[in-house]
């Protein structure tokens, strides 16, 4: 439940800031949130198979 709440907060922050900030800042915010949630960056996650990502989560 805590991970779902963290994801909800991250998505809300991204949606709230999309009109106020640049795309790069939103991308950085998303990457930081991913790292906080599962300990990996977007780049690392994209290298894994979807099965590996699901098993990690």
C-alpha cells in the first residue's frame, strides 16, 4: 500500500507540474520517483524484461 501511495504522489506531482515546468524536469522527477520506489533508474528498468520488472516490484 505504501508503494501505491508513493506512486500516486509522484504521478500527481508530475501532472500538477506539467504545465509549469519543462519536460526535462518532469522526466527527472519521474526518474527520481522510480528510484525511490524500486531502487532503479528508468534506464535500468528499460534494460530488463517485463517479467524481471514485475518480479522486482
